[in-house]
C-alpha cells in the first residue's frame, strides 16, 4: 500500500514537472511573441512616417508640376506671340524692301 502511495506521489510529481516545463515553454513563446509585436509596432510606425513623407512629397510635386505646366503654357503663348510678331515684321521688311527697290529704280531712272 505504501508502495502504491509512493508511486502515486512520484507520478504526481512527474506530472507537475511536465506541466511546469510546458508553462516555461509557453512563457518563452509569449515572450517571443511580445518581442515580435514590439518590432512590428516599430516597423508600422516607421512605415506610417514613410507614407506621410511620400504623400507630402507627392503633394509638393503636384504643386510644382502645376506651376511648371502654367510656365510652359505661358512660354507657348509667348512663342506664338513672338512668331506672329516675327511674321508681321517680316512682312513689314518685305514692304520696306519693295519701297527701297522702287525708290532705287526711280533714283536710277532719274539719274539717267
């Protein structure tokens, strides 16, 4: 009877030791998970900051592109005006050249 009781106590102690080992393993797993969670939180915060910076840069670039677009539109309009001015001046030069030629031919005929 005592032998049976002693064996039962030993079995119970082994069961307790096995449960304590499981608890230690689970505690290690929990610690590892907490470490992973902390790392992921840090990465998430860093990612959010990066997204904010990218969004800010994109907005800045959008403003710059709008400004560049307006500048190019003004440049194109100025180019069109310049082309029209050059064309008008070319026509004026042609008219003046005709007058000069006409005056020169009159001058030559007067001299003869």
